[in-house]
C-alpha cells in the first residue's frame, strides 16, 4: 500500500456520499470533498495534519499573493497529483526492499506486540499484568486494516507520550495541542487545509524529492542510545517538524491475512495484527517549533520553548488569548498559522469573522491518556492596533474570571468543611470550576465581539462592557455557590458557616484585585459601596 497513490482516506462529499480517496484527490470539482471522516477523533486530527504536512512539504505557495490565488481558485487536481507523487517513495507502508513510512525497517528478532498497542489509550503491559484494565479493555482490537494501521502509526508518532526507558516523546513533546485555522462556514476540504499551509516567505521552501533530512525513515535512523545522538533543529530540514519519528516501529504486514478491521469495520481487507518496536529512537531536543502548535517561551531565554499541551479541565475561553492573540517570545505564543491568519490572511479573505480555531489534543499523564479534548475558538479580523487593544481588554475580563473561579472554589470548600485548608482540591472542586467556565463562555464572546469592532485608536473599552461582565461573574458565582453548597458533600449543614462563607465570597467579588480594577473601569464604585454596606463589611 502506498499512501500517496492508493485511495485510503475516508471522506464525505458535498452530496453526503461517503467515499475513500488518495491524498491528491482532495480537489475534485464534481461532488467535491467537504470533510474527512475518520473512525475516531485523534485519527481525524491526524488526517488533517497528514494532508497539511504534504501540502507544506511539496506544494507551499511562494508568497501571500500566490496563497490567495489558490484560495480563490484551487489548482488542478493533476497538478497536486504531480507534486505529491514526487514524495511517493517515502510513503510505502510495507516496503520489502526499502524504507517504509515512519518505520525502522531494520528491526528484527524482537518479540512482536499486538497492533492495538499503537493506539495511545491502549492499556500498557503493567496495567494488563496487574489486571487493572477496567475501563479500556485489552484485546478489543486485534486486527487493523492497512489504512487504520498507518493512521495509528502516524498518530502515535505525532503525539508520542513518555513510554518507558528510551521510548522517546514526540517532536512537540508528549500529547501536544494542535490548533488549526478553519472556516467559520462550511467549505470544501481544500480551503480547510489551505488555511493552514504557510507560504515560503513565512516558513521554508518546498522540496522536490524525499530525503532523510525531512523523512527520517528514508536514511539511517538517528538513534539516541548510549552511542547515539540527540537531534536538534540544525541537524535536519525544518520540514521534519511535520514528519517527526521518535519511535522505532516496524509493522508486520502479511498479504495472506484477510478479515475485518476491528476499528473501522472494513471487511475482506488485508489486516495487520502485530508490530515490532525498539527504544532509543530519534530524540528531539532544542528549540523545535511546530507551525500548528502554540508554545510557551522562557522569559530568561535559558530553556527551549515548551509546546502547550492538552490539559485537565479541557479548553475554553480562558485560553483564548494564549491560543489566538499571544505573540510574545517572552511568554505564550500562539501557533504560527493562527498568527499569520490574524495578521495577513483575514484582511484579504474578507468578512469580519471568517474563521475559527480548532484546538485538539490528548491530556496525558505520562503514559496514561486521561482524555481527548476538542474545542473551537472564534477568530476575528483585527489590525495590529486593534489586536493589542483586544488583547488588553480580553485580559481584563479573563483575569477577573480567574479570580472569581478561584474564590468560588475556596468559599464552597469553606462552606462544606470545618477545616477547608487541610483538604486538597478534590475532583468536585475541579468540576465546579469547569461548570463556572462553561456557563460564562457564551457571555464572554458576546462581550468580546463588539470589542473587536472598535477602531484601533480607541484605547479604552466602553464601561458598559466591564459593567456587564462584573454583574455576570457576580451573579454566576452566587448561583453556583447556592447550587453546590446545598447539594454538595458537606460534613454537616452548618448554616452559620454557610452564611459566613457566602458573605466572604461577596466581599471578594468586589475587593479582589482584578475585580476592583474591572469595577473601577466600569464606573461602578457606588454600587459596590452599597453592596458592601448590605453585607455589613466595614
């Protein structure tokens, strides 16, 4: 199977028909493809990154003007086919006489592993040995078709978590967050992909033949055992960020083995049930920066940038600034594709709100996949001065929400327990915070939208925006306190303690630093004074 020539990508066409295509068929004029159709969410993200990586590697536009031309009028399908076929030698899934896609073809004389172990959430050896696979059972998947095996391999190489001694993490670290710019309205697949392809002026030139500098499996693997080497950006081609290969794996393929794929359900297909693996694969160190991932930079410039990961509690508007607007090399930095869209493409494409940011990734606890997160955030068309204003104003709103969330957690815990400081935050507290963020999200974006329309020379946000947010946060905090305290696991229903905690919450809702700043900007000082008097706060 060749991942360039063969039709293996599951898609949905504009007619609703489900089909399979080769990568170069993403631009078909008759009944065009509108979406990829993976059997599981992490594969959907992998499909997008696979196609974006192909386009970036061998069909990146020369400049913004050429990018815009192809946005308006996609290239001919045969042109894409011609460029993709140049890379075909690097995309053989099982090559008996040469390199195989993302595999170390030299592996042999190792104990085979079940193919399900390629899936990130699969229970590990110790979990199975201790009989602790309670929620994700062993042996659910024993046979994969070739497309699903290839996708599982690619997904693992993209997201590779800590896997024991010498089993290296992905180029972006284990479980990185990926952020893709997507059209706000339904569009053909081509446009969804093209929004995430950088022009040569913003990244790097294309290649016209596969090499080991871009595709590590095309040459001698840079192993990282005692006699091996680390791999830094200067050791390879920049395009290797799309094709990183931290794990040494060899799929054991047999054309004699036919059956049903346990993942996608395809019947009477060649299936794969085992693979080989060896530790000490490519060890990516140094200042690797992937264009599809946001990073956190060290203000002291002593450590390399760290990719932002999927995190417990999921994603929401509290991350909007760091994932959309941040562009400082001394702190958080949004993914390059997001910044290029905001600074260049949004203006030329047209419309005030043309896109959304699709954010996805695993929340990993070392080798354990705790959750897969998938969220979208709005993108707005902003010039440079507007962007700085909105960043400042949105920070005011989000910082206040953080304070209210923390104070709410503290006071609910104080209402529940006589000695709240002796207790660590329990799962109930995390759920309470998550509910707070979810229930205030739509209000945040309703207030943010008019701020994005203000001219860049208007340095102060309208006071009524701040006033509306103060009232929303205060009302929501009181509502959640009342709901949770009366229904929560209190040691005893001590009304005196509950009333004292609610009163303390009220004090903090107007006196904490960010809320005080917000109240000042909203010209609400008189209302706060009256509220403090009602609460009998000196």
